[in-house]
C-alpha cells in the first residue's frame, strides 16, 4: 500500500473507526512505533485515533495526565510542528511522565503537528518512535511535508464528522451501559467500576463497547464526553 492509497482511503472515510485503521496503516507504512490523532471539537469533546497500547491509554486516563502532558501544553501556544526535544522537560513531573511513556512503548522521539479548526477545534497529529536523535532528524527531514498534509486531511475528516453528528438523535443506553459510563465519567477506573457493579472487568468492557458504538464514539474517552454533552448521563 502506498502513501497515496492511504491518503485516498482517509478522504473516503465514513466513520470514526476508519481513522483508527488509517493510523495503523500509516504506522506500518513509515515503519515507526506510533501514529496518533487527538482532537477536541467545538464543544469540548475529545477523541483519539492511534496506535498507543490500551495499557498506556488506560494509564494516561487513570493518572489524568491530560492536565500536565508537556506535548499538549507545549503545542497549545504553537502553530508550527514541534519536535519533542524542543519541549520543556525540565520539571520533575515532566521527566517522570516521559520516563513512564517510554516504558509503556510510546517512544523516545516524537513529532507533533498542532492544527486548529474554524470554531475553536484543536487537534494534534503525532508520530513517535524509538530511535537515535540523528535517525529521527533524518526521518523528519524526509517526511515532514507529507506528515503535514496527512495531518490536515485527518482534521478535514474530523470536521466533516463533527458537522454530521450535530444532527444525530440521542441514543438510548441500557441501564447497565448507563451505569458503566456514569462510573467512568466520575473518574472511576475500570476495576473500580466493575467492582461497584459487581461484575468482571471483561463484562464491563462489553457494556462500555456497546455504549461506545451506540454513541458513535471512537474510544471510551470520546464516548464519555459524548454521553455527557448529549445528556445521556449526568454526574
């Protein structure tokens, strides 16, 4: 599969799940560790498509790293692509965060492209890898232009999805699905939510996945945000 094939597939994407598949194809095409697209829409809903492990995503949410992630905060005030080496890793929490991210397989190198939409939307497109500084510099020099084009294609598609979902009817969740999503919205871990519901974590995942599909969300974080913003759950 060529980069042109992947870009055309991205332009034809019809569902949020398609973006997930495309991040995996891009990762394999570039033979790097990860590709991630993270988006905040005009009403503050967040979702991500990417190849980070479930363990890292769960850890990130559990520790609420969104509040201190140096990549996010470093890109909020920037409009140009950012090599992670340019960011401020001088504080002890930032260094601990980076160490843990590397341990969870994120990679020691990263390149993030910040993108903004017309109504306050904000997105980050990231490529990360395990490599030396020289190898990473060569990769960025060779691929920066194409990565920028791909990032904006992701954003165009996300804006298209946002416009389509504005008129979607509010879905109906089952009582168990509602309870599962409510516990997650309150900040419970999956283990804690399963314990409160007196079910296994596997069963909890079934309820969460069912709710996610009904809500038209790409991942659990997006599902919780969509459930809250649409009034499906109240905390």
